C-alpha cells in the first residue's frame, strides 16, 4: 500500500518511515511536499485536518499529514498549536528564557496525524508524551527535542538519538495509525 506523507520536513519523514516500517511494513510511506498553506488554529487537530483536506483536494490519493506541538503547563499550554512558528521565531533559547525561574516545568508533546483515504472527513490519530522542559538545551535532534525530557527518563529527546522513536509522541500517533491500517488490511 502506498501512502503519501505530506510534509516538507525531512526529519519527520525519516522518523515516520522508520516507525511505520516496523509497525506496518506493507505500507510504503512516500514523502510529498505539496506546499499546503500553513494554518494557525487553536488546536493541532484543526490544523492537521484542514491541511489534510487541502492536500487531498490537490493530490486525490491516500495521504496523511502530521502536526505536533509542545504544550507547557506554566505557560498555559503555549506554544501548543503555534509551536512551529514559535520555534522559527524565538527557538529553544526563547522558550528557555520564558521559563527562567519557573519551577513547574511540566509539558506535553503531542502529535496529530490526519489521514485522508478519500474525500470524506480525515481520520485523526493522536499521540502524546508527558514530560518537562529542560533547564538548558541538551543533545542534538531537531525542533524542541533538545529541551524536552520525557517523564521517566533523565535525557532530552535530543540526547536519545534514534531511541526517541521508541518513546516519542509521534511514535504513539504512528502506532495508532498503523493499528488502523493493519485492521483495514485484515478486512480486505
């Protein structure tokens, strides 16, 4: 089964291909940068669903999009659905400045996948990981990986390297998508 992943982010594409290859190897994930409009909305679900609808209208083939964000408790959920914009404008250092002196560093990293197999409403698959904002950037990775420490670990996503794909928010969303695709395949 060929499934287009509409993204211009090669890091996301690599991660999703690796995870999907493990969970649903019959799915060929093909990256496609359709340049869909970057939306701003109050929820990741709205952003992903609207992008998937636009992408399906253009491509008319089975596809999915993924949107993710970090929701910081002390900042009342900021940056949340605005994470990509916030990362581009103030980056990790800006988030760390906002968190200076803040004791409550709890945060949730969330991923939403919107799947369109036809012109009907997209199906949503959600994954999240609880954790906290580090006090400094640690490790490599991309995006907010160097400042997010998943609960139960003492390393940031950036320090985990490829092991991030075993515990990430994106992993959990892809797991939900893979379960659905495996069930669909079983019914065929």
